[in-house]
């Protein structure tokens, strides 16, 4: 397997793993739908040559986890901004203005 990291590794950290964690890692080493999903979430192209190393899998899981955290944080920020707009009445004003505008498709034949 070849995984190209965008940047060189700066540190190696130890990670305590349970028996279940090890079993999950072993399952992800094979070409499974779960590993394909992980590669997609991590934004990594996996090319099978010899198999997937444990370090590569852990990096993919870490990357996918960070991406999920960032997406959730953005989702919460958008929800908070929407709640603020609703509370201030700004959303109602935007809807009123939008209703008065002529649609972009109006008058086209």
C-alpha cells in the first residue's frame, strides 16, 4: 500500500489499544467497504501493494476523526448563527425581501 502524506512526520506517539481496537485495525487492513469508507473520509488514495501498515491505518483514522470534528464544529457554528439570526428577526426580513424580488427565471421563454 502506498500512502503519501502531505508533510513529513514530526513525531511518533504511543497509543493504548484494546483487544477490540486491535481487531478493528486488523479488519481495516483488508480490502473491505469499511476501509474504503475510511480512505474516503481521510481523503487518502490507497494503492494495494503489500498490505496496509498499522501506522498508515492509525493516521487515516486520525485524519478522518479530525475531519469529522471540524465538520461537526462548522455545523454547530452554522446552527448557532441561524439561531442568532432568527432571534434578531433578521431571517424574517431576509425572507420578506426575497419574496418581493422577481425570480431570475421570470420572463424567460
